[in-house]
C-alpha cells in the first residue's frame, strides 16, 4: 500500500514506516515459523544454521524494529520543536539516509556477537538455541544497551511530544482567532499534515509500550530467580510477538480512506442490522398488543 499509493509514498515521514514494516516482516518471517516448530519440542532439533538464523532475528532484526520506533519519536521531536529546520532539511532522502545508518549501527553492535557465538561459543542442542552470553560478556553489555535504551526512551519521550503538540495547536488557534480567521486558510493544511504523523506516533507508542516494555522488565525481575512469575512470562512472550502484527493494523487505521471504509463496514454490518432488529422487535410488540 505504501509503495503503490503516491500520496503515502511521497511523505518523508513514511520512509520510517516502510523501514518499520520491513523489519517487522523480516522478523516475523524468520522468528514466527521457528517458534511454531520448536514450541512443543525439548532442546533444539533444527540444526546450527537455523539456530544462527533464529538468533539473527532475535538480536538483529528485533532491535531494528526497536530503533525504528525510536527514530519515529525523534522525527516527531524534530518536527515539533524545530519545525522550520524540519521543513527545510528533512526530505525523503534524509529519512532514507537516517534509516540506512540505523541499520548499519544495529548490525555493527549486534551481529559480531551472533557470529562469535556461531563460531566458538554455541551451546549444545539439548540446552536449546540461546546466545551464550556468559562467554561474551562485552557483547552481552552491548546487547543490553541496544535493546533496553530504545525500549525506555520511546515511552519517556512521548509526554514531551504531547505537551509540545498541544501548545502548538493552541498557539495556532490563538493566531487564527486574532486575525479573524485569516490565518486559518494558510495554517490548516500544515496542521492537518502534522496531525496525521502525530496520531501514528501516538498509536505506535502505546502499542510499543504495551508489547515491548514488559520484556526488559521481566528479565530484570527474573534475573535472580529465572523460574519466577510464570504468568508474567506468558504475557511477556505473547506481547513480544504481537507488535509486528499491530503496527500495520494501527497504521491503516490512521489513513483517512481506511477510516471511512471501516465506518461504512461498521454501519452496514453492525449498526444497521442492530437497528433493524430493534425495529422488528418494536413492531412485533405493537402487533402483539393490538
């Protein structure tokens, strides 16, 4: 949809959306089948190559999703706090270059540990397919930073974005009222264009916080007792796998014609049959009374 729709493709902000969906798709395509195949098995039965591919998805593709969410938050901060510089310098090429740098950054920090584990420190198949973090303590620290920092920064950054967005809207409304509506014709397209990315950021931040934040919290809670909190473990595992599915759905819900289509479907298949059923019930009561 993003590639075929010219209006969506021409937005520099949607470059981050394309990067996010690509990393989500790659992660789900690799990690999803592996989890299904190994869910009921004890140990690891798919061989070393599949184990390396699974670790690549967990320790490289998943952090790419984390950092793309981080880039979306930083993009909104740039647009809200320095709007003139954002309009002058942030183009689709700029966004593409930022995303490429992010991909190289994640690979530079994460991939060496996966390679070292595959060559020298791989655990026995009976213990499962896990990264031997104890044998690579430096990489374990880098991995903690690469995955934990975006997880906490994205939800902590959002209150500042929300406050700035509210103050900006109020300032535009005051200027519009002071000029007797003369500024509305100039500012309304900018406000509408700025509001849509902020709505996307809001929905992504909520989904990101619900789905990803339990993971580092869980590992911090179970560091001294690995088998504790079994219910929270199940919730964390389910939420961790849910975000790649939620991101494209939430993005579709922020597009105007998808919103209109959803309303039409709701009115056609939910509201109208319910109203017809109520009318039929009322009519039957009237007939019975007569």
